C-alpha cells in the first residue's frame, strides 16, 4: 500500500502539475469575473475624477469672474468719486473768477479793509482747491499760444512782429486738475 499510496501521491502531483493550467485557467476565470467589477470601478473613478475636474474648473472660472466683478465695481466707484470731485472743482472755478472781478472793482473804491477781507477769503478758497489738485495755468502776456492750455477767443493785429502768434490779452484764467486741463485759458492772440 505504501507503494500504491506513493503512486497515487505521484499521480496526484503530476495531475496537479498537468492540471495547473486548468487551475490557473480557473483562477484567470475568477479574475475575469472580478475584472468587469474592477474595470467598472475604474471607469467610475475616472468619471468622478473628470466631474471633479470640471467642477473645479467651473469654480475657478466663477471665482475669477467674481474677482473681476469686484475690481470692476471698485474701479467704477473710484471713477464716480473722481468725476464728482472733478465736477465740484469745475463748478467752483466761476467763483474764483467772481472773486478776481470783485477785488478789481473793490480796488476802484479804495476801501482797503474790504479789499483785504475779500482777498483773504479768495486766498483761503484757492488754498483749499490747491490741496485738492486744482492749479491755475501760469501764463502772461507775450507767451506763445499753446492749444494744449489756451483757447483763442479772437485774433487782433499785432503791434509788433514779435507779438504774432503770442498772447496779447488774457480774458479768463485756465485751470489744471492733477495734470488734466479742465478749463483752457481764454486769450486774445496777435496775427
């Protein structure tokens, strides 16, 4: 029996070896049975990953749009305040002109205290406006005419040749607000 058992043992070992293909094929069949589940899970994982990527992209775009919106609103608000500030200063310029005309007329009456009082008020207003960025365009008679800063009201014949194209009379002062001309100086030039 020992010999038979040994033979049976040998046969079973050889059968196992010869059937190892069958066993391995049965294992591969089991893997194939599990493979569709594994492939399905991988496909689901890839789909979820793509959805996450799309949602992340949507979020980033939405965040960028919101950031641009905030910047645009902030710029618009700044522009509104700047325009209002500029308009207020433009509206105050005729008052400066009135002060100059008023002081000129008061000087004719020779009431020095009244002239001095009005002049102090004018200087105070000019000082406040300068702090806000408003400056008078500096011109004098005999300067060259410059269309960037001056507006010619009329031309009159020049008394001398060197006054042709030059400022002969200043009718109204011009003003600059932070390097932007908000009112050109009105002048008479020689032709």
